C-alpha cells in the first residue's frame, strides 16, 4: 500500500497542499522530506510522537527522512500554539537540549541502515546570515498581509506578539528553501499549528529555487477529555528515560481513556489496522487487553524491549497481583531514618505527591495507602513494623504505586 494511504488510514493526514500529486510522488519513488524540532527542552514528550511515528512509516517505505534540529530557531522561539513569549535559552542550553533530543529521535529512526535518516542543525546556515542582505534578498518575497493572516500570529496579536517572534516564520521558510537546495527536500511535515509556517516555506522555495514542494500536517492530538497530548496530571510525559521512568511511561498508556484506545493504537504503534480492529472490536472490559497491548508496543518503541518487560512486570504486580513487586519504582530508605521519616516525607520524595500540601489533601480524601491500608495521619513516622521482607508499598489513589526498601 502507498505510504500516503497508510498514513491517511491511520488518521495522520490533516492538511495537505496537493494531496493527489503528493500521493503519486510517494508511490513513484524515494522522496526527501523533513520535520523540524526546536530544542526547548532536553527531551521530546509524547506530543511529538505523531511526527516521529509518521517519519518511521515514511522511512520504512523507502523515503529519505531528515530530522532538522532548530539550533537557530530555538533562539527566536516559535509563537505557534503559545499565549506568551517562550523562555529565552542560551546557546549552551540549546546544544545540551539537542543532544538529549537526538537520543529520543534515534529510538524511532534508523541512522545507520541502507536508507539512513539524516540529522541537521539550521544553525549551520542561519547563523551566518547578514541582516541587510537577508532583507534585500528575501524580504520582498514575504507578504506581511499573509503572515498576519496566519492563525498562530492572529491569536498572539490579540495578547501581544514581539517582533522577534514575528520573524520565526521567515526563518522556518528559509529552512525549507535551504534543505531543498542542499538535499533536494520536497516535503515538510508538522503539526497543524505549523501550517502557516509550512506554506510560507513552500512559497519561498517555489519563488527562489523554482521547485515544486509540498506540505502535510497532522491533527492536533487531544485525549477524549479534551486535554492536549504530552502532559499528565504529574507533568510532561517525556520520551527520555532520564526524565521519566519506563514504568511511568508504560502506565501512561495503560491509563488511556477507553474512547482513545483504537485511535492511539493507530497512531503510536506499528500494529496492522486489522489487528487493531480485532483488539478493539468487543469494547467494554476487553479494551483492557487492548490498553496493555498499546502500553507494550509504545514502550518497546520508545524504551526498548527490556525496559518494556520490566515496566509490564511491575504493572502486573501492582494491578493484577502477578509476580513480585520488585520491578515497581523503588526508593531505598536508610535504616537510620526509621522513627524520623514520616509518610508525608516519603510521598513527596517518591513524587507520588508534588508537595506536602498535596499529601495532606490526598490523606483527607482517603486516597493515600501504605501496604493497601488507608493512611489516616500523614505525619505518622515509619517504623520497622511497616516493612515485610524489608519492603513496603505506598499508593496514591488507584493507579500510582511506589515500593520502599529498607536499606540496612
């Protein structure tokens, strides 16, 4: 099947500048394409999975994939989908973030095989631009009327848009033109909030390179309750193992709303559509198995099979009573803290709660447990009687567990 049809059938296609031509080009031979990632943090989160999974499908279909790192554009800050100015980062911070994001991307794309992905940094061509020359050579090509009409700009104009941010679209357009010139890139992909920036790049590339190029965007993925993908009640769901444990990543997918399961299997796994239909056909309680399959497949892709095995074992021990709890997230407690450390201390240290105030509220609402017994007093101090075989289990609500091991 044409990879365009695969993406469309899975729900990836939201907008396309020339659907029929792009479908033919993706079917007729290798096409060079790219997605840009600004380095605003040291890891991507699950909100970026749509682009990574689309790139994976396209690379597997034989197309040349470019991951563009925004070493220069991060210095400006993309105003898209923002209500305020992004935090300004130093060059050193951006370089460190790029190193972390590269590790995320390498889990999804093959950079060493017969059809290796390529990673480039737009700092290579943007840092040497002379402002006067840029205005003279390219300024006349951009229409201010069209830029102001972009949805991302209009939304920010109401609350205030800096001239710095207004230039972001120009630089992203320049990226597309440069990649077309240097690497024959013909397609830019991105989230739906990037549509205006992508169209600007298409227009610039056609005018200055005399090349036909294309754009495709993905839908904004929200959960059934209307929340944007990428965050949970505890913060961002990071792809990096250093920023989020594999167990917590696995649990994020296990806790998927029933209404989202089939859609997320289409987006975030490589399972065939017929198999996904079969997993979700019965609905109801049978969806729990589909959720476990989603969690397994998504965790294998992002963290590897060994990490997924440990995460699955920990989840089944906590929620299904299968196996030992030693795979659960664990905190070692020094024995000399017995009689001093309170349950409140441990709930904060394990991040089962974000603050002491959160612990108090959780206890008041009967949602805090030790060894599956409701905690009545958060100031209760830990003693040896709380441990069996040097371990005890803390729980927040129905779904968040942490194992405490006594270190002697």
